[in-house]
């Protein structure tokens, strides 16, 4: 699987675990969000004028993206256990696949609109750097998770 396709899946799984585990995880989510803000601010080198306009738009986008992934994808994940998949008819599988594609399309449109809005706030070079910086942050977060995870000897 391509690495670029792995990150949205990882974020989706991380978002599920944050949501499902109460206050402690909400604090972790906020810590990660603060780390992400610091990371992106450093990477993008936003002017104060750009930052003032950028962060409200970014935060709205990020929250909508999280909600969409959480609401839709959580129900998908519940239905994707082996037992359920083995009992699924072709018609049910086709409908399920259509729902998944629809959610992916919603995420695409959300990002497309977000980028269109950003074009009026920051230069195109910074929009491209934003995308790369988000991927770098996700990679860094994944690495930290791996480093702190249970050791297998």
C-alpha cells in the first residue's frame, strides 16, 4: 500500500481511538492538535496577517474533516469485521462500497473547498507546503507512536 494512502487510514484509526476513550484521550487529542499547530506554524512561516486569517479556516476544515471521518467511517469500521464481511451479500457489499466512495468524495470536496478558500489567504507555495507539512507531521506522529508502543521481543 502506498504511504500516502496509509496516513488518512492511520488518522482515521487514531481519531476513533481518541473519541472512544473519554477525557484522557480528549486531552491527548488536544495535545496533538497543539503540537500540529506549532509544527505547521514553523513549517509554513506564516506572517501574523496570514496566521490571523489562516488558523480559523484551517481549524474549521480540520474539525469538519474529523467529524466526517468519525461519523461515517466509524460505522464503516463496525461493519468491516471478518464475520460481517463473510456474511455480506454482493448487493450489500456493493451498497457498502458506494457509501465508502461517497464519504471519500465528501472528504475530497471538503479539501478542495478548503484549498480554494486558502488561495485568498496564503500563496500557492504555502498551500503546497501545508500539504507536505501535514504529511510530515503525520509521519512524525506515527513514528512517535511506534517508538512508544509495546515492544515485541
